[in-house]
């Protein structure tokens, strides 16, 4: 944790409820209006954020509105297939130009109030009644849509409202490179849903910064071990820029994915993950593994044989699954990308989370979940669409595992208001990603 210690020393002293050390988090950071307003002013306008997946805007003229607090950004696919991002406000009288997602008809962005129009590159193409305006009001450079920084990585579009922001790959270092090892560029949407949680956006995402909660929250994943479940089998690493990683303490070249469990336990865990969330492990993977049940030679490790069969299947089916040895270690772990994006890869699939403030209220958040997978080359699905917004206890649309997590998140937010509670007490290693994230947040809030 030396990184976070060193970075914390440059934080200004006038931040509301700052991090004073790495083991305690003041409760007010999760509900105080003043702290929330600091985030609105100094975090969100200055940090790289995942705005949409590339397959949401596959064709020229496709657009997506990205909202963060009181800001709306329009992400638009250009005729040359590049991408631009604009502040979503008419240059005349501030009317929001587009909402949601869709296709811009005729390659034009049109204001619904007075009919002003812009080309896809943000240049103005028409002002209704232009003769009624003084020339200095309509200078082309002044009425051009205002752009944000935009870049792509991990099959996603990233935006930054700060024109002086450092390059995306520099900001995402070193964890973007780790996820390159599991071929995230080749992943596409299997399903995409969202829910509204009665919790601060940081509470929601911190639930997935550690595996320490598995024993209490997901007992079905402990195979009856209860409080003897080995929480120490996970390795945590806090990185610069507020990012972090957790992964199993095993060697993938020596039967590591099994973590000492037999073949039937491996199959049972795979089944529970598929049935419990339809992510990370999909039915296709489970069928491949089951097909190897009686094909393991004496002395061979079943999980290693199963993973080899999965890779052989992918090669034969034209699925671009080519993990590096370090990428294989990350299967079953997770990577957090500051400030609000998380990926948990496994078997050529991944769970992906994004948490954002909701309705300008520090105690509510919009929480999105993607199940990603790899398709045979040439058989990728069409435009990615949100399946819907579902209540966090909706048994039809959320599996058992996410419902368990959602329940804890809301309960934690309620507990923060207890008069008997003042601050989080974090584990030195197992919860270091949380303190590292807060230390980086303080750097932004310090300006």
C-alpha cells in the first residue's frame, strides 16, 4: 500500500471528511451533500469515464447519451467510423439535443426547439432565420458543438470533459494492460441490465472490490465450508491511479483454476455460477466441461483438462480467445478501473459493472451490469441494447448471486446513518482496493 500512502500526502486539508489513513473511511463520504457536490465539481468533469460500448454505436450516425450527475454527453459515430463526444446542449438556448440512444436521421443533429442543425462532426449546418441574428452571434467556431475528449479501449468508448486530461491509456495504466491479457477487446454483450439502488455509487461498487464477502453473502459458493471458507486464497493489489486487482493465489499452469478442488466440485461451482448469474460461466462453458467428465487420464487435474478443452473448442469455433498466462491467473478475479468501472473475467466471458449517481441524490445510484462473452468471428451480435431497468429483487431478471449483492448494498447504506457508526474499519490487505480508490478520489477533490 505504499502507493496510496505516498499519494495521500499531497491531498489538500480542506476536503470534507478526507481520508486520514488507509484503514478508516468516514461514513459521511457516502451521503454528505457537500462531499457529493465536490465530486460533481472536481471528479466527474475531470476523469476518464466509460461512456458506452462500441457495439452500442456500430454505424455512422448512431448515438448514445451518457449522463453523469447534471451533465449529458452525446457520443456519436462519425462517417469515417471514428467517434466524437459533445456536450448535449444547443448553442442557441441550451436545449438538450438528444436523449437515450438511436440513429441521427440524415446525418444531422437537430435541436427540437428552433430547428438549428449540426453535422455529425459538430459543425453547424443550419440556423433557422439566420438573418435575424447579428453576425458576431453566429461565428462558426462559437456555434460549433462543444467537444469532450474521447478515446476507445476494451471495446468501450471513454470520455473526459477536461480538455487538458492526460491520454486514456496513461490514465488506465497499468490495469488496461492486465485486461488486454484476457482479450477484453474481443468481448461483446451477452446481456445488459440495470437497477436503481438505494445506496451511494461508491457503496455499490465497493461490494465488488473484495472476495471477503463470499462466505457471508454467497454461502452456496463455499460448498458447505461456512466460516472455514479460505478467504486468504485471494491476492489483492492496489495500483497507481486508483485502480486495483484481485485474483486467486494459484498457478494456472499447474491445475491452478481448481484451487485444490476435484472435478465434481469444479463442475458444481461452474453450474452454480451459470444458474446464479448467467455471467462469467455460461451454459456453453458448462457443457464443454461436462463433456470432459469421463475423459481425464489418471493423475491428470480435471480443471486443467477442462480449460484445455475450452480453449480447443474456441479455436475450432473461430472464437478469438487467446489469454496470456497472466490473463489466465485473472480468471475468477477482478479489475477495478477508477473511478466507477469493474470487470470480472472468466472463461472468455466477463461481468462488467458501472455505478453512477442517480437523480442528483448522494444516497441513490444507477447500477448497470453487463454479461460479456466472445462470439465466433463473423457471428457477433448486432447493436447492443439495454434489456431494461429491473427492481433489485426481481427474481425473473436477476439471478440469486446479484440479488444477494444488491440486498447487502442497500443494507449497508442504511447502516451508515446509524448514530452508533462513525467510519469503516478496513482489512489491511483484503480491502485495500477500497482505501486506494478513496485516496485517489481525494486527489481529484483537492484540485
